[in-house]
C-alpha cells in the first residue's frame, strides 16, 4: 500500500535512513539540507506484502509558474508497480507541474516510463566496494605514483566543516571548472558558497581537504550515511594537480570510510561512459574493486494541458 507523509517527522526520517544504510540521500541530514533550500520534504512509502518496505524522500518547491517534485535517488521499486502510480496520484492532488527523477546512489538506477515525459538521459556512477580485498590495493600505476608523490611531498589530509573550509572548497571547484572551460567544455564557473554552508551545517556532508605547505590544494564534499559515502563535489588547484593531491585525497577518504565501517564509496557520476575519458580513468584507477553502474534521469511535465500551454506562451 502506497502512502506519503511529512519528512519532518523525526522518527519516520530515521526509520527511512535505517532501512537504506547505503544511501546518503535518504538521511535526516540530507532532508534538513533540502529544507534549508526552501523545499518541502515528503517521505513516500510502499508497505509491501512480501519483501522489504520501500521508503523514498521527495522534495517539493513552488515557483511562479510551476510546482516541482524532485526525487534525487529513485528507490528499487517495480517500474510498473503501484509505487509510481501513487506518486502520480499525489502529484495530481498537490498540483505538481513537473517531476524530476534522478538516480544518485540508487540501488536500482532505472527510472520508470511515466506519462508526459519531457527528457531522459543515461548516466553512470563509479562505486568502490570497500569490503573487497583488492580495494585500494591493485590500483592503476599512475594513481599509485601520484599517491606516493603526494605523500613524499608532505601533503596532509584534514576533515573540517567550518566556513574557511567551505570557502576553500568553493575556490577549488572554481579552479576545476575554469580548467574544463579552457578545454572547451560548456560549464559554469560560478559556485554558491551559501549552499555548501547549508550542506555542511545540516550534517548531510563533510569536507575532506588535502593541505600542502599550509594551503588547501584539493577538496571533496562527501555525503554520509551509515554504511556509505558519496562524492558530492570536488575541486583541485593547479598546484594540487602537480603534486597528486586529488588522487591522494580520494585514497585517504576511502581509507577513512573503510576504517569507520562504511561498505561503499560512491565516487560520483558522469554523463560520458567512454573508458578513455579523463574522468573515467580517474574514477576507475583506484582498483579493480571499482564498478561502473548504469543509471538514468528523467523529467516529466505532468501539469494540465492548459497550464503547459500557458508556460510555453510565457
């Protein structure tokens, strides 16, 4: 039976997190972060007759011409089951005009075929199995060299969530985006510091940074759940690129997560599965324990025909 309840109920939010220990997008901290962005948090549930119950967070926001319902990480629910019909019924009741379904850290990754689909894309995520005996052992030679070089140069790793750490993280993301723009990629170089402050203050994520000679040269924000970490964003300065800080930091984060009892480290996603791309080589180079998972994302425009026509005219 499908039902939906407010995500502000602490006991229900905790129940959802306990049922999904491998998904950092299902935690009370992540829900608090999205509420700080102005979203209303809902928890969708499907109480199964056989098998485990399904819990999934959804976030609603109303704008001038639309009301959006966003699901960052789709649950492992049958694509033709009553969970998705329950979602559509709820959207009709609430006057939702747009549905955004994504698959960040999803155990399924498949997005259902709903009515009024506006766009769909394939994406891929790289998941490092921290329980695997070869995790962080059988790495690509270039990765092993970069890690050894950073260690030899005295690069240190710190863990912090204070405003100076956030400021450094935003600066390094800007550095990375500028390099991509210089290579001809269509990216934005503006980054909102306030949003990262909300992310860390909510408890949804933590910042890990590589320090060389007292200066932050590489930085990653990691979303946390009981048994997993998700690489939310990362940035590295030109100095960090030269000394292998990005490789050293990922290796250090993975080691820390494993020591704390985490089972997986999701290195994040890409829209390009080409194994020869720089991003793919970087993410797969940390060992044979890294797997590439196929995912999907889709957007649906479910408002009334009159509402859809009005938006297009405006």
